[in-house]
C-alpha cells in the first residue's frame, strides 16, 4: 500500500510493517558508521587520493538527501515493497560494481548510486513513521535503531583488533621466552678429540 493511499483510506500501517521500514532505514544510513573504515580501505587500495575523500563523502550524503526527497512522490505511484526492493538492489549493485572498477571517477558514480538507494529507504522509514498513530514512540525507536547500527560496526572492529593484538602479544612473548632460554642455557662442551695412534718411531698414522 502506498503512502497516499493509506492516508486517504485512513488505514494505519501494521506495527510489523513500520518496524521493517525502520530496520531498513537504519541499515540504509549504516554508511555513516562505517564510512571512515570504508574510505580508509579505498585509500589503501589506491582507488582514491586522501584529499578527495571529503568530496566523495559530500557527494554520497547529497545523494542520500536526494533519494529521501524522491521517495515521497514515488510512494504515491508505486508500492512500498517495489520501491524498497529496487532501492536494495541499487545499493547492492553499486557496492558490488565498485569492487570491479578501479577508477576514482567510477567510485564517485557508484557511491552516489548507493547513496540514492539508501535515501529511498530512509524516506520510506520516515513515511512509515509519519503514517502511524504513535509518531513519537516510533521516532524514538528509529533513533535507537540508528544509534545501534552506528555503534555495532565499531564494536565489531574493536573486538577483532583486540583479538589480533592479543595474538601478536602472545607470539611476541613466546619469542622473548625462546631468546631468553637460548641466552641463559650453558654453552655446549666442545667434542673430545681422540689421541692419534703412533708407531714405534713416533710417527702418527
């Protein structure tokens, strides 16, 4: 059911539909949480220069804003499922295609396409919240879902880095123990030389 149809008929969306829209909207703006890590990977792979990261971030945010504004009129002509499905496909295709092309200009195109699809999902979430009878409660749930989606990537990366640091520390400790054991171990005794046999004239043989 489209947003306009629900307002005209007075039918409120079901809680499950609103919750699904909120989850999709929170996942759509997950880029704000993982953007530093993602852009650092772009620089590490040589896809873009560090001085152009600000422009790339601005272009992606603008695309999200444009997608959010376009979602409102689009919901008057198509169903929420169709628009959400197309938006998810657009985000997935853009994220996949950016791994196939190593050009900085194409990276801008794919990140803006992903931002456009994410903006549609954010717009759907906003329309779903506005159509409910408890706007305040659903808006608070949306903010909580956004905060959780932003915190989760950093918590996962931090746990992974902590595990890697522990492995490096244990490996370094083992190496130190081996070196200490080599230094403190007594030197090996030289091999004993057997006396040479001599004949009656005293010559060795």
